[in-house]
């Protein structure tokens, strides 16, 4: 009998605990000895088929029934159920072909319930566990490192080295102290898994994977192929995290949350009513408004234009969205120079935005790479840019030129709330009569003294009250059965969920007896495909 409890999820990766009868519980992701934790290998006949074996071959070798782990294979119909431990034999061979790795992985994930533990036998090396966990594997054994020990290879998170590297002082684990290669290799894979667990719990696994994969071309290729599976990966990535998003590599441009931000700015976001825009550079400090340079820009603009920040890797951040994850959370190396891919991807975003929202005047208050990108975009959509500077945007001369360029333009009505509602809930809302109070960025919105929304300063997301939800006509609803929720809403009580819901989204729970506000703990699809676990962390319940 196994029992499974996931704690944190980040994309396909999870942390949690696996309880297996009388055996000691395992903190996932975990590496464990085969005999202590898994079925007797003798009972697993017909499970070790090559991953590339065709259907006709695989169907001749049905896996054993009724034992854990349940063997799954890209060419076999899914037999696993919620709560099972599933095993993908031979996964280490998938590293030889990154495209297959990703195709098989996505296929297997789609046909297997999300609340299952994923075991990759003979696959875990200190250099591969980060990407394996990022791919959604939770459980490993010592076979791969023991094989390395037998071959006289010294394993490190940076790859495996010749045996004499053990004498170089790279590692001072108890194994190395007594020149025991096997003990070292086992200890370093345990250590790396503990590190991965920490990074998952803190919402930073992607940053670790981007750094770990550098020394192995296959892993870089796997990461890039996974990013191309945008629909699947975006669904799994939480809507926000509290910490910093480090955008330090070329892959950052294609991170699912970065692309989701871009797509929502184009597809959902509703700008305030004005036909004058100023393009501004980003600032290292976030949200931009609290930086010195942006305070100067805002003073010079005096509310007479819509402010759009041009930045890598997010592309274009309307002022209204500056606090929303990841706009208020990213850190990026600033050189002033933008590479060709950044220029292409980001100018493309600008073209799409300006084709959807044409302005009478667009003033570029930019320099360097950001200016070049704006010019590229303007060329492509036949837009004439005005320039208030070409260098030192925060300098006195540039700021006076910006002020002068806006002479005669009328002050526009600030509508930060509409910008945020449209982005977060894909809704258009009449915000007339709504007033804000509080000290930026901790704002509260109300109408007729009744509070409608507050801003969660950690994520920059709006938190609607029941009255706030009444303004949002549809979407982000979770339907529950005819019961009175006490505390969090669990998966079995849910009868329906808006497919747009992602882990961390604000949702309205609706049932026959009660409604509740809260935050989704899983994406809609996983809520509907799972049998256990928390679906919504409830904040407030109202009896009907
Ligand atoms: Zn060591």
C-alpha cells in the first residue's frame, strides 16, 4: 500500500512524501536502495523494453499486473491510476536523443494521472537529476552511480571525471576521505537530489537547471525542446512565485512564464484610453516605479502619455503591469547590448502590440538595445517613432526633451486596475467610481466604501473580495458539489474548473450551499485528472 502527498510543484517538478507501508517515508524527489523500496526485480519481467520499441513489439510483452511500480512505456496504453508509483525503464537512454526524450515525456505525462510518483530506474547521476526532476521524475536508485563506480568514474554535478580526480580535493565527503569511489558517487547523488528538492521548494528549479545543463549539450537541447512544448509546460508552471526570476541565459527568453506574460500582454491586456505612448527603458529595481530613473520619467511625463517599458526578456511591460509576476521579479544581466535573438523576439512582441493598439504618437525615450528593438518594430509595422533622446534617458537634457515633446497633450486617466484585471482574469470591467488607497505597491481598491480588490505584494496579483468577483463576469470559477466547505477545497469535491486556471491563480469557488474565495493549488487540468490533494486554498467562505 503506498500513499503519496505532494507538497510543492513547480512546472513538472514536485516535492512531497511517499509512504510505503512499514518502510520509512521518502522525501521526494528521492534516491533509494532498490531492495529497501521497490518490488523484487524478479517480479518485473517484461518491463525493460527499449523506449523506441514499436507498438507491435511492445504488445507482445504485457507488464505484470497488480504490483508497484506500474511500468509505463511510450507505446503502451496507460494502466497507471492516481496514487500509483509509475516506472519508466531505460529512461537514461533517452538522453541520447533530446527530441525523443521530450516527445516521449510529453506523451507519457499526458496519458498518466498527475498524482502519481515517477520512478526512473538506473538513470540518476549527480549531473542529470536536476533535469530529470525538472522533467517530472521523483524517484531514483543508485544503479547509475554504482555503474559509474564500477567503470572507475568520479561523479560530480558537473559531469563524470576520471577516477584520479577523487584525489584532487574537489570533494571532501566521507567517501573521499577514505578513497572510496562508490561511497562518494552515492553521496554526491544524494546531495544533488537534496539540492534539487530545496530549489523546487523555493520555486527556483528552472534557474538551477539553466545553470546545470551548460556542460552537457544534450541537456541544453532537452531544455530547449521542452520550452517548445509551450502549451504543456505553461499549463504546469505556477502563475506567480515570490522570489526573484533570474533571466541570466538565452533560454530565459523562452521560459514558459516569460512567454505567458508576453502572450497575455498581447491577448488579454486592455490599455487605458489614450493615443500617446512613451517607450521607456527598464530599471534594475523592481517594480520600476520605485527606482530613481522611473520617478524622473514619471515626473517629466506628468501622466500625459501611456508608459510602456521595453525590456528583455519580457518584451513590453505596460506600466499597469509592473508589479505582476514576473515583471516585478526578474533580474537580468545588463550590458546595454541586445543579441540578435532578443531583438527578433522582442521586436515581434512590439509589432503585435502596436498592430492591436495603434497610437497617434509613439515617443521613444530609449537608448542602446531597447532603442534598436523599438526601431526594428516601428519599421516593420510602418510606425513613425519620435525621439526624445538617443542616450542617457535619465539625464536632464533627455528629461526636458521628453517634457517638451508632451507639451499640449492632455493628462490621461490612470487605470492600473483595469490593466491588471484584464491581464489576470481575461475580463473587461467597468471601473468607474472605483478608488484606490494605500501606499504603492500595497494598494486596495473599493467602490462606495466596499473593498473590491487588494494587491498581493509578493506576487503582484489582484485578490478579489466577493464584491470584486461580482464585477468579473466569468472565468476562474471552480464548481464544487453540494456541500459546505470547511477549510481548503479538496480535489474529490470539485465538479468543474475553468481550463484557464493555473497553480496559484485567484479563483471563485461556487457550490449549491456556499461560495468561497481562494487560490488554486493546481492547474484546472490536474484538479480534474487527480483523485486526491488540495484543489483550492480557501481564504473566505460565504454561506448561501
Ligand atoms: Zn566525495
